[in-house]
C-alpha cells in the first residue's frame, strides 16, 4: 500500500466527519489502549449521560467528538460520537498519523491509543515551535508516531487550537461565547483554564480554543484556556474567496497575502484588527501534517449528520 498523500488524508478526515458510522479497527496495536476514569473525558469507557469528550462510541443525534466506547445518550448533544478509531493499512513503510484529543497522561492518550513522548519530542502550537511540557488535557493534536517494542512513540506532535484570539461576546451562564465573531460552545466536560468562578470569560480576554466545528460551524470546545501571553490571532477552518477580494476561513474574515486556498482546510496566523486577521502565516491541511509520511491513520472528528 502506498503512503497516504495530502488528498487521501483530507478525504479520510472529511469522510469520518460526514456521517456517524462505527467501524471496528482492522489493525492490532502493541501500545495499550488508554482507559479514562469514570466521568469526565473518556477514551474507551462507557456511555456518557450528558455528552462530553470521547468514550462514547456510537452515533449521536446531534454529533460530537468521537471515542471508542458505548453509545452516547443523544439528548444533550455536545461532544462525542464518531465511533471507534478507523485505521488504514497494515504497517510497512511509514508510521502512524493520529488526530484527536488528549485524554490522559504519563505518555499521552489520543483516540484511545497510548503514545510515548519525552522532552526532546518536537512540538508545535498552531505552527509555532513549542515544548512537550505544553501538552495538556483537552487539546486537539496531530501526532506522527512510529511503532516500537515499547508501543507507539511520537516523532512529532502538533497542538491544533482551532481559534486563538480575543473573546468578542458572552452569553452569561450558557457556556456559549464568541471569539473574533466565531461561536464557541462548552460542555460540562470542557477543560476551562484560567476562568473565574462563574465559568464565563470576559469580553476582550485572549483565549486558546481546542475543539471541532459542528454542522452549524459552531465550535464545540474540548479545552479553552486564557492566554495572557497571546501575541497573534489564529484560526483553523476552510478557506474561501469572496467577492471584491474578500476572503474568510470558516466565516472569519481573513486578509490573505496571496490568493486564498479556497476549499482547503487552512491554518492562518496574523494580527486581529477587530474586523479581520491580516495573515502572516498560512498552513494547508494542519490536521494532516504527516501526509505522505505515514502508512496508517487514526482520525477523530465530529459526527455531523444523523444516522443510527
């Protein structure tokens, strides 16, 4: 089997996010699966009564972020529900690409898989060099890993914050707020870091948001942290060119340096002027930084459609 190229990984990610289908893994792993404690953010556990991240397995009526456990009660919606990890290939050349939420530590647990790392493992945050001590629960990561006698070992880790920027609107007491005009929804299982006792951010706070977009282009957050050191704004989404030279990424206005990569999943970094991001950095397919170098892929995403 040939290594997966950019298009294949992108098509895989979109396929997994297009419908709630549970497909069993077809590859055996040397690494042990990570099992989360009861409640909270799961990896391979039982049903979640009110939604949440991971550990929920089967389809849910309103979509969410997947896991590998039992079906989720659909009433509350939220995060959860793309089924078991889907794997391609049977090893050989290349390694393994994993996209999902960090649900546990010592090593990191992502998509129910345990991946070893150390202080020397290369780590980036939205394209900028970082360190492994910045890895945290609830972050969405893309991991390129190699199988070994110790299990999966990370060659590099990309932390992917779907939004980085100031809070622009808050609906008090609802867990809903906007960042640069993009709606973010939290659940009882979202990690909130640096928030006050009310659980609400304040307008103007700089925040980093991890999570996925739902069918209404709202972001279902797995982690939101106040980021007082934030210097640039960034967004991950689908780039689109508009009329009169206008462009956007999943609805957020962006001034690209060149021609917008319309239809492509794109990470844009730059300065936010209150109306748009003036792009200084662009990265195609940030959820597949390992494209072309890996033989098999595990992808977690939102179940956007119905199905049962």
